[in-house]
C-alpha cells in the first residue's frame, strides 16, 4: 500500500520523492527501508534507491523510549530537581547559571511557575549562582 502510493507520487510528481517503509523479510523480521525515487524523462520508467535504515530506526525508537522513561521519572520524582548550564570566569569561579530544565517540585519550592523559570539566569529568579 505505502509502496504503491510512493510509486504513484514518483510518476506524478516529476521530482525526487522519499519514503520510509517497514518490510517483513523471509525470516519474519521487520526491516525498515528508506527509498528515494524519481521518474525518467518519459515517465515510463523510474529509478528507485533502497537503503536499509533498520539499525538507525531501532536506535531512534530506543532513544525515544528512554527519553519518555527519563521524563516520567523527572516529572514524578518527589524532590525538587533542576539542570543548569553554569558560567564561570577565567579563574573557574561560578558567575551565573541558566536553568535549562526543572521539575514542578523545583518551581513549587521557589513559589514560581515553571515556564517563568526555564531559560532564565539563576540571578534573575532570585537565586545565588
């Protein structure tokens, strides 16, 4: 179905088309394939390149899964937690820090709304660096 739609676009569009699909191989393993295709000048033939992207797709899905686990832990932890980018001078002394991420407990501890804290310097929100 997806392959048919891809070919239809290739022959109708006149430009290079892209598509990612899953294919079951003979051993019933799912492979992910990236295809690029373009029709010939006479629109009677086309050139299609297939590239196996299974490994990168698995890594990507694993990263998304791990990110969701991290987010759930981060947002549901019962202690205030924050992540900052720290700025130092040439002697290594901390000058300030920008709040990159924090959980709701951190905002609650400061008595502020989380969106009002993210991306701001600690000194701007009344905290020492």
